[in-house]
């Protein structure tokens, strides 16, 4: 095994094209595609959301629908066998916690390149992950 090959690589997915492109880059760091782990973080369902008020949609349903969509999208892209986790919470925190849980050797994530005021006001998931991660983080531009 090469010193560059990793046992477990985590890729956060937000449905953007750069996040899907990150899978191809992450694949170069593992010997087997099953070593790739994906995570998508959903925002909590707001209590005032009509779906929550009328009890037509709950968090479990949302997670299942995202899981199904990601499985079909990854099959379409040729990444069958990649493990997918869908969770609810703050993206930076959930990504870091899952990376620790699976003992990730590397996190590969795209940066959306926010600048100046929007970065200051919104923060950056990539920046938070880089600062708090227990393992190396590859941030793609």
C-alpha cells in the first residue's frame, strides 16, 4: 500500500457539481471505492414549516429521500458501493463528528469561494472543518 493511500476518506456532499467532482479526486486516495464515505447534512426542519405543522414530512422521511437520491445519483456517476450518511444539524459540526466516528484519514471538500462580507456573515463550512478536524483536509477550489 502506498503511503498516499488512505483507509477512509470522507467527502461532504451538498448536491453541487464541485462536491460530486470531489468524489473523483478522493477516489485517487483509496485503493477500494468502499473506503469512500459520503455525508450530507440537512438543516433541522423548522417547527413553523407547513410540512412540520401538518405532520406531512418528518426528519426520517427527509433523510430517507436524500439517501435514495444520493444512491441513484452515485450509481449514475459510477460510484456504486460508496457508503452514504445523511444527518441533521450544523454542517461543520456533523462533518467533524462523522470523520471522528469513522476514523477518517482524509476529508476532501470543495470550497464555494465566498468572499469578504458574505464569508464573514455566513461563515465557512470548509474553514470550520479545516480548523477542527482531527485529520488532514483537502479543500478544492
